[in-house]
C-alpha cells in the first residue's frame, strides 16, 4: 500500500497536531494590527497629553513666592497618575489586539508535547532543513517584500514633505504637517503589513495542511481504532445473533403451537391466561423456520398451517412480544383447537387451520406497533365500543 500522504487530516489528527504545537499561526497579524492601533489612537493621546502638560506648566508658573513641598508633591502626583493611566490604557489596548489576533488564528491551546524535552529537536538534519529549506527561503522573501513595501510608503511620505523644506512656511505649519504625515505613514505601513500578514497566514496554513496530511493507510488505521475493526465487529455481531437464535430455539419446546406457511415462515406462540395475551417465543423464515419446525416436531409441539396468519404474525411481531390486538380472535381459534386436541390426549403433528376466514385485519409492521391498551382496573366498566380490541382470554373461552 502506498504511503503517499494525499488525504486531509482527520479531526483526531488535527487535535493531536494542536497538542504538538502544529497550529497555523503567524506573528505578523498581531504586530501589524498593534501598529495600526497605535497609529489610530496616537493623535488623540498626544493631544490629550500635550493639553495636560500645558495645564501643568501653567500651574507651575502660577506658583509665586515661597513654594511648599506639598504643592510640588501634589503636582508631581497628578502628573504621574496621568502618565500611568495613559500607559495602562494604551498597553491594555495593545494587549487586547495581540490576544485577539492570536485567538482568531487558532484559539487558545496548551502545546503540552512541544515543551517536553525530545532528542528530535537536536537533529542536525532537521535544523539544516529549517535554516536552508523552503520555509527559510519564504522568510527571506517575506523580509524583502516588507522592506520594499515600507520603503515605498516612506518614500511617498518624504516626497510629499520635500516642497516644505527650505520654503517660507511657518515652523508651526511645518510641524503640524510633519505630524500628520508621520501618523499617516504609520497607518499606511500598518495597513500594508496587515495585507502581507493575511497572505503569510494563508501560506502558513497551507504549509501546515501539507505537514498534517495522512496516507490512506493511516486513515483506515485510525478509523479502525476509533470505530473498531469491521471484520471483528461482524464476527461479534454474528456470535450475538447465533446466541440469540440458540436461546430462541430453546424456548420452542415450551410453545403451545407453531404457525407455519407451510415451509417458508414459522411463528411459535405460548399462551398463559394469567399473563395476558399469547406471546411469540420464536419466529423465523427460511432455514430458521425449518429449524423451528424440527424442534417443534421433536418435542411434540403441534404445527398448524395457516398462511395469512403466519405471515401477519411474522411481519408484525418480534421474539418476546405479545401478539397484536387485531389478531386476538384469529389466534384464539387456533389455540382453542390445539387445547381441545391436547385435552383429548393428542399432541404434536401437523394440522390444517381451524379458521375459515381468509381475511385478517391490517396490522402494523414490527417496530411500528401501536401501544397495547392498558388493562382496566378491577371493577372498572369495560368499553363496548366496536373499535375496542377483544380480550384474548374471553375469545379463547368462547372458542372452546
């Protein structure tokens, strides 16, 4: 079998790769997003700080005569608080952008396996491939592209400022223009860097996808480990069916009658008046039906040939289930016939059905059976509705 890795990584493989630290992630997005944030909020922060500094200078010059130490400490504390608040706000914003960029690229995870010491990390061949392989070439090309883009943006900004150098423009206007151009330069560089960062992320994701690919043999082996070997599951299923069939065959001698069709289908019924309706103890078709007939003949269980009733019971019941209420009357006639022959001392044998009716009520297939109506409580009146199912014990007694 070919070991060529042509299949996409399965969820289990991706989860294992995350534990080993193989997550498509680039530092470019976080860095450039942070620079863009600084370029956006820096004008307002600088304006706020310059206003606060001018106010503090005016307060300092307003102090005349003998200056108390408390006044100086008050001004110093106010300025320190102002600086701390500004730095904390700016730092929190930068940290939020950096963490958000990292989470957007793969979420939060702990690469537990990557921190464990391993001799593979000291492999000189792998280190040589990292230093001079395709990834190193891409990193070098990326640095050249970034330098070219940043140089182009800076050249455009400097060119815009050249007419103001050496002219008769007031120094205040020059400083204001320089400030605007510098901030615009920072934002332009950050936007260009973000575009390159997204492209770099796409390349890293593509490279990581190639590294985590699996061969068809690995996919099959993983499927076997997670779902189980199909051959082993089939063998277990066959043994379970064989065991269930053996238990079913062991219950055939306890049946009162076996309805046959006459060779394709067999359904064994057992009736106990104290436990309610007749119950199916064995059923089958083909070879299983033949085995049921052999067991019945060996243990003296009578066989009754009734094609429509045998088919209806085989279609509408499962082993261990009571017969449908719609078939109470038909089964009661067969049981009355069998019990009467047993009372006369005749056991076993194959007989024609005592029923004369060929039509039976429609019965739902097994698995879609209607819920059997609950038995009425002692002393409760029995409904005489024509749609109500007959009581099997009453039908059997009437048939006798």
